[in-house]
C-alpha cells in the first residue's frame, strides 16, 4: 500500500514530506498511548451511562479515542496529498469533490477529534496547497477559496485556544466563522452572479443576503437549543479526564443560554456588517478585471469586424449570392445534384457569416442550421470513402433560446480537421440536444497525424483555447466543458445554460 502511495508522489520533496509527517504521526500516537495508559489506567476504567434511553459503555474509551483521533488525522493528511493536490494542480478539470474533504477536516477539528497541534499542521498544509494551485485553471475558484477559508478558520481557532480569551469569543469563532464562510461562498458564486444582471443590483443582493443572514442565525440558535440538553447529558456522564482526551477545543460542554445568544446575535452582525459588504466589493473588483478582459476581447473582435466590413465593401453580397444561385441552377440542369447541394449549403453559410455572425446573440436554431450546413459540406467531401463514418444526432430546435454565434462550430471543425483521414478508418459522432434552457453538446472523433503534403496540415480554425476563453467570459458559472484525449480518440462534452429571447 505505502509503495503505491509513494509512486503517486510527483517529486522527492513530496515523498520526503510524506514520510516525515507519517513518522511524526506514528511517534505521537505511540507517546499518546503510553501517556494515556499510565495516567488513566484505562485497563480497569469503565464508564457507563444512558443517552436518549440507550445504555452506553465507555470501556477503555480514552485509548480508543487516542487511536481513533490519530487515524482520522492520518486519513485527513492522505486526502490532502493524494486527492486535493492533484485536483488543484489540474489544468482543465474541476476539483468538484474537494469541498467534502475540507468539510470532513473542519468537522473533525470542531468536535475535537483533531487536536490543536495537528490542526495547525493541516491548516498550514491546506494553505500550501492553495498557494501552489494551478492558477491557469479558471474552473476552480470556488474550491480554491473553500480551501483558503477552511485553513484560515482552523488557524484562527488554534490561535484563540492559546490565548486567554473568554468562552463566548471561542463560541463565536467556533460557530459563526464557519457560518460566515458558507454564506460568503454562496453569495460569491450563487447570489451575486444572478443579481448582477438586474438593474437594482445592490438592492437585490442586499435583500437576499439579509434573508439568508436571518435564516442562518435562526438555524444556528435552533440547533444549539436542540442539542443543548443532549450535549449536557453526554458530558455529565463522562469523567473530566476523559473529556480532556476528546480534544483541546472541545468546549461544547460549556454551552448555555448566554453563549447561544452571543452566537445568534454575533452571527447576524458579522454577516450584516462584514460578509455582505466584503463579498460585494470582492465580486465587484473581480468583475472589473473580467470587464477588462472582455474589453480586450471585444477590441480584437472589433478588428475582425473591421476586416469583415472591409470585405463586405469590396464584394457585393447580392452579386455573390446571385452568382451562387446561377451556379446552383446550372448544376441542377446538368443533373449534378451533389454539386448543387454543395453550392446551396455554401451560400447559406456565407449568408450566415456576413449577416448574423456579427451579432452578440442569435437564435440557437440559426446556429444549428450553420452547423448542419458545415457537416453536410464535409460529408460531400468525404462521401467517396467507405472507411469514414460520420454520425450526427442533432436535435432541431424551434424555441427562443439564444447563443453566442460560432460557439459550437470550432469543436466540429477540430473534429473534421484531426479526425478524418482518407487513408485510414475514421469516425466522427456529433450529438446535440436541449432540455429546458440547457444545451448538451458532444463531439467524439478519431485522431490521425497529418501527412506532410496535406493541404490542411498546419491550418487551424478559431481554436479550442479561444472557445474556452469565450465560454469563461460569456458564460461564467453557466457552462461545463469536459475534454478527454487519448492516443487515438478525442472527446468533448459541453453543457451550457442558454438565455431565452425576451
């Protein structure tokens, strides 16, 4: 097992750190067991009691607590090393399950399973993971902030435990800081992105946050009162020396009405005067940076529009379409149906490029028409080869969904560029469907290395990187792009939340 774990560590420094920490945890465990056996004589200690009408035995509980605590500490460290770090170092994928790791560590720390010394070490480790994350991955800011906030809270609690602070302040930090963290993250990644599209942005945001603040405060107070009697009954049946073994921050047995009131009102005022304005300003500053990126992108697009307008002024579109119609009619007279169909599809695509591609949003049905025309033209080109299989399941859409133009075609263009070979068996499968205002788009294709004299070798379309940037700028928090590539196959899956034409 340890050999397999060792191979997953990427460098010598990581391996050295892993074995040092593992040895340290093992040494502390041995010393703790020896100290527990000597001081409490646990071999003859038996504590019995009744909780909620159930008879409970705590025979040898201090030793079991010590073993269990160190096992949880080691599991927490393993999760950080072999699950969170690879997810944070990934360039494209989301670290979607990492918040559960932070929640697990935070809960174990809050109830005293993880003691102060190891809590400080785990908090520092989480900070190192945060600062060494892959900053190019634009899909993980929520998970990165979760790591930073969890580590900061744990280190704050450790600091308060070593200071002569009143018990109410410890309760405030223990309950209200996690509640503030949750509300802050919810505001940053759920409430504010939705409020920003409305005219009265701040009023809408403040109203929702005020309701959320009241709800969280009432929830905390209700939970404290619900568990107050059970917690008191639990600790009253355990000797003080056993309580000491549960962890250095186990202050739950000091809960009373005054502390509950402090927690409730403290949570309300912390969120009202700190979380609400801080979240608003941070989101506003981040959006300012995004606006600069959008402005730069629009500048580049403006150059492209200028070039397009120049071409429009040089070539009369009516003359071009009339010429294509003439060629189309001539092809039909000569019974060249495939040639006529190709000319017709080319004319539709050029009309789209000249008239609709300059708009910010177009109907999804128009973008699907362009997509189909492009695929039909490619099928005409490859129809002479029996080794090329092109499958399409593109759902017709007659609704009012809007999409940024030319957002889907780069994936299809990429598939035909790299997935088709006239010399080797090739396959492309394209699927598009909608459910409500959600678009599901899949492209699966084979991969072939271009030969030197291939006219498309070295040529590229808009490019996948450009599409990723457009998705981040135009659909922040409203898209999910998965890209998988092997030696012989390439696959993309795009989920997109579209706007409705009003």
